[in-house]
């Protein structure tokens, strides 16, 4: 068949032996024989029999589908689907799906998304897999290097001098074929796997975590349901966010924490339990629900917030709020608001007291609180104090007042306008995140010569990572606002430095009403989330390490994207990209994870928690010369899609191909790739298929136009 017009068929079917170094503007299907090329192919490659040898010259192959036969790669393949046959990679593959009876032998580099849903993946001694391997079935034999493995099924075998940085395992089997022990990081925990042994499935997570007390409430034990195949359990006690004592290993489904809680005193306790067994990966660590346990005694009064017109009690934070002058003496005689403990000492559980904006008289009601740690006085005007005030408050109490002075109480008083409680500036949270905070605005709605600080909004940002969360406050009479952990959206494994900023509006009472006094002001607190062991030590194995994700960027000919290639981003951070068209081209579109976001010159992935791709699409300006068209066989440009007319080919064939002994047939559809005449560097490509004895000869010839 004569292609003097330059019209290439949509598909060329190979059933014999072909060896060429010419660029092909068609899809290639190999059913038998051997096809060898050192040039590029614009379309897709399908191999259902025979052998395809790609020697790596020219553009990357866009896609290869192998169902039978063999494919050998010495260059770059953008995406490979292997369902059967054997794919041998000595170059680079940037995306792979392996299933069925397929075999993938890697002696080069694999990046991008790697899914192993069946078949056999052999990573040879020189092979490297840069991106996470998502494995649900099949066999993976590793004798090389892989970065991350997420194993939910199948068999992963370690041999030779292989290395695997981190493994996330929810199913499947890991086998060590070496005669020596290897160390593995599985689910954030370090394991030693003996030679010629295996790890079976991950143990199930413990369930039905509860607290149990005996009849006199002087013994507190943690209990949970048994886990199949578990031989022991690691159990850890927490008071609030802080770990209490060492982790205990027990063989039964019960652990007595009486002594630790007695030593820890009043507070809210939880426990964390993890199932263990030889030859199996430990279960996920599970934390009990928060239980209001005061010392060794279970809180027997009303749960949660108890509210009246005069006062409120928050059992979780052990905070007593007094809202009016009447409330100050009234709460002392009403023991039901706090409940009665076993020793009838209701008030020793109060650690924080808040006197709201309406409180202008301090009575003796606050005195029976021996465990008091902080006192917040919001009233900004005159304050009348009882004479017994100073003698009844321990010197360890830290107090806050808008004027910086409380009558009869002159130590540890700090002046404030808008106060953040629950997160201190410079505080470090190890192995956990803050569980909430409260904002108190100074002011006095009774004494009208005072100013009032109305809290407006809040925002949490991460250093180097941008905004995490935020919101607005709805005004209330107490000028106090609590934000819980769900709204803060902090991840205890997303280590780093954070800033909580609260914006408030100063107001002044004048002319019979309150009015804004100046512009908005801000108060902030900076805090850090670290591993359980701190930044200088090993993290608590119950908490995962900071995870990293990969963003792969690429661009069509006709422009650039910066940075280009594979970029590793730690969880929670951001990554920005700049896109620029070359002279004679325009930016047509930007594809993020395969979806169009428009022709954006800049794009930022905010707070990364998954792998991503970004690709820039460029288009030649209408009526302009193609700057990628010069007579250069090493830069063929972007090939046209099969079956789509074009003004001229974007690439140039190489030297003539070598005759073979097979047959070449064409599929439906044509593509007009006729070179234009004019300049001496332009080419006319002739393809002549001539029958020869014993087979068909493929003749590729060229002539120069004058």
C-alpha cells in the first residue's frame, strides 16, 4: 500500500518480524512475530502474542497493554497494563497495573501509581520502585528497593539485599526468604522477622472497651473483648492527652489501673489497647471512650454540661463558671450541680473557675476548692471582694483580670483583653493534638465605665502549610466561646508548629450604648504537635510516623511546568506549581488528577493527604510557525492522535526501516500527516508496501521537496 499522501492508518497489525527506526504515527498491535523499534510511536501499543522490543529512542510510549507474549522496555513507558505475558523493564515505567496471569520483571525504575491485583511482580536486584505499591492480590518478590508498600492481600516475599522503607499492612502475608533476620517498619511499628519465616494477617482491633469499678468504687479496671489469635495485649493509660506510666503487657482482657489513677489524681482517663501475637502483625491501637473518672472514683453526678441561670459545670474540663452575682454564693450550697463523691468532697474536683462579665461581687463561695489551678475574672469594672478571699486561695493559683489587679489577691495576676484558655503559648503536645480551647473576652455589662472585648473569629494555621481551620463566634452574654477538637481539624500525626489566632473587637459604653472603639485586634498562641517520644526520640509505636505523598508533574511539548517530575510532600503540607508556554504556543489547559482546572499559570495543592498528578496541555498559536518543527529527528514533538486530521506531522521519521519477513495489515481510520512543501527542511514521507517472495517487505523511503 502506497502512503505517498502521508495518511497513516489508525492501527498497524504486526504478525511477522519488523525492525525499524522510523517514527510511527499509528497504534501498533502485535499478535505474532517480533516488532523491534528504536524510535517513537504516537499511538497505543497492544501485545497479545509475539514480542515487542522497545529500545528507547524518541518520545515515551503513551500506553502499553500486554495480554500475552512479551514486551521488553529499554526506554520510557508512561502507562503499562499487564494482564498476561511477561513485561521486562530495563528502563522507566511511570504507571503500572498488574493482574491476571501477567508477569512484570523490573530491572529499572517504576514510578507513578503501581497496583498489583494479581500476577507476579519480580523486583530484581537493580530494580527500584519509587512510588507506593498498592497490593491486593498476587505475588511480589522483592530483591531490589521499594519505598512504600500498602498490603491488603497477596504474598510479599523478601529476598537478597532488598529494602522496603515502610509497610502498611491490613491483610496478606509477608515472607522472609533470607536465612537472616530482617527489620521491618509495619503500620508505624518496628518488627523483627526471622529468616525463612512469615507474618500472617494483621490481628483484628479490640472492641467493647469499658471501665469497670467494684462496689465500693475504690478499684478501677479497664476491660475489652478478646481478639482471635491474640496472645497478649499492650495497654496504655492516658489522663487527658498525657500518657500515665509505662505501657503494660497483659495476657488477659483486663488491666487494673487503680494505682496509676490514685497517683494521677482527679481527671478524665482513657486507655488504649493493642492485640499482639507471634507471627502476626499487631492490631490497630484502639482508644476507649472518654469517661469522667475522678481519681479512682467514677463521676456519679450529671454528665456533660449542667446549666442553670447562675452557673455551669463542665465535667470534661473541670471548669466551674459563675455567671451572675447571685450565682457566686448560690452554687456552694447546691451540691447536686457537681455530684457527691465517695468522700462527700464535691468541690475538690474544681480546677478552673470563671467569673463572668456580670459578676462584680466575690463572695466566699469559691473558697472550698483546694485543687484550683486557674481563675479567670472577666469583669472589667470595679470588683468588690470578700475579706476572706486572699486567705482562701492557694498561692499556686494563676489568675487573669482585665485590670491586672484583684482586690485581696495580688499574686499571679495577669492582665488580659481577650484570653485563650486550654492552649498555652509555646505548649507542646506529644503524640496528641489539643482537644479544644475556650476564648474569654474581658468586659462588664453592669459597670458601664468599662470597655468590652467582643470575640469575633478564630483561625489555626500551620507553619509552612497554610490554613487548617477557623470559624466565627456567635455573641452571648457570657462573652465566652468553646471550640472542640472536631472543629479544630487537627491530625495528631501531622507534626509541626501551629498558631491559633483569635480576633476581637474592643467596645466602649458611651451615650447610653456600646460602640466599637478602634479596629479589630488579635491575640494568638503558638503550639507544637510532636511524636510521643519528642522530636529527639523514637515516637510511641501507637502513633504513626509522618506520611509522605508523591505528586507527579508533566507537560506537553510547547511549554514547561515547574517543578517537573516527581515531588515528595509530607502530609499536611502544600505544593505549588508554575506553568509557562513557550514562544509560539499558548497554555490550553491544566489537568489535576486527570480533571480539567482550566489554563492556570499557577496551581497549589493545599494540605496534601494523597498522591496527585498535574499535567500542562499546550497548543500552537493559530497561524504561527511550530518552533518544535525544525529538522531534528531527536525532537519529534507531540504526535497527533490516530484518526485526527492535522496540518502537518509534529515529528519527523528517522532513517529507513529494515525489511522483514512478516505481513503488515491496516485497521480502519486514517490520519493526515502530510508534510507541507516550501522550505528545504520539509520532508515528504513515502511508505510503500511491496510484496516479496516469502513474505511482505516494508519499504520506507523519503524525498526532499524543492
